[in-house]
C-alpha cells in the first residue's frame, strides 16, 4: 500500500499519513462541488480562494515537514505535471496509459486546464530526482511536449482534484521506471 501525506488546506504545515487509495476514493467526493466551481468561468481571484480550501497531498511519500529533507518514506511515485493540454483529457489519459507502462495514475488538475501523472519509479529516484524527471519524458509520447518545464519537486503538494475519469494502472507498480547507472549523476 502506498502512503502519502495529506494536508487539510494550503496553509497547513502539518499533515497526516494516509493510503493513496483513500485519497483517490469516492470518500473525497465531498469536494466535488468546490472543484466544479473552480473549473467554471469566473474571476481568477475567486478560484484561487476556493483552491486554498481544498486538501492537498504529497504523492512522493510521507513527510515530517515540506522539504526534500523532510521525506520520511518514499512512495515509489513521481509527480509529472502537464500544462494547457489542448487534447480531450479522456484521450490524454488513454495516451498516457498506453504509451507509458510506468504511469500509475493520471488525472485532470483542479482547474481542469492541465493533467498530472503519478509515475512508478525506482527506489533510488529521490537521490536522482532531476534525472528521473527528464528520463521519463519520452515515455509519454505525444503528451511529452505538454510536460511542465518546471519539474515537480519531490515534496510538491497536489490539490485534491475530483476527476471521475481518472485512470489507474496498478500494474505500473510492478514495472517501475529505472534509469541506467550511466544516466545518473551524483
């Protein structure tokens, strides 16, 4: 089971550990109306205020505090963010899952403009985070050009984003992405 740290809102500095499956389960559906309001047309300032009330999680594991040094237990997952995906998100999810056997979870972001993936990676990834972020990109095929130019930090928080069409691939955990030693710089 994959443990992550959740935070009740963007102001919280202390989180609690839960299983990732709890986070993506229908139990969190209570935030569905807030996510829908954020995705609707309206002033950006109002959307930002609403986002501050959503819970967040750190997909890369459990943390004692929000910093790479605060990592207590690595989850084996790496966050990859996609910006301004012009494709139908359902199609984008299908492409991500088809092209990348390491893609464990793929969903729309809270604002609906982008997507994010949780990718199964080797347990040495925290020591080579930048290399893993670059190395996984080709595995996303045509979606690679939408990967955020600013790679996700290991301690990056992701706001809850209700997505009834999110894709989950349990088999990805059996095939983590591993970089060859020649590709690692330390």
